[in-house]
C-alpha cells in the first residue's frame, strides 16, 4: 500500500483479516491514484476479484485527489446498503481531512464489518 509505512500497511492488513473473519465478507483496499474515473476504476478492481466479488467490499482511497469510493458485491450489498456505506465514508473522510489516513481506514474497515455482521 503506497504511502504507508510497513507497520501501517500491516495494521490495515490485520484489520481487513479481522473484518473478513468477523463478517464473512472479503475486504480489499486500494490506496493511490485511480486510472480514469475513480468509480469505474473501483468497480474494475472489485470485478477483478472474480467469483469472490459477490461477497466483497473494495475501498478505494485517493489521498491526492481527496476521493473515496466503496464498492460492494451483490451479496455484500444486502448486508451493507448504500446508506450504511455513505455514513461510513463520511466518518472516514472526516479522519482523512485531519490527516489521519490510517485511522480513517481502520475505522472504515471495522465499521463496515460491524454493520455487515449485525445484518447477518
């Protein structure tokens, strides 16, 4: 994960693994500048997960472009509706706006997993 220290990247990976174990969904994070439209790029990353895409959540964060996208697969969306993702994204963006990139990512991953677990 470009832009993070090794320790920070490890923290994000651990958070994703914990979220996956807790919720049963697959989590992925892309940190960097998208190629083309950020939404389209995030959707392509999500689709690249193949058979796992239905149960997947991809979070794209472009710190330079100050952009955030959350893409959910068909089955994941049943447990993480757009409104829940929007609220999580707003909280993440607040953390990002004060320079807390890792804190925002860790919060977002945990919050999405919590919401998905509550809707099992």
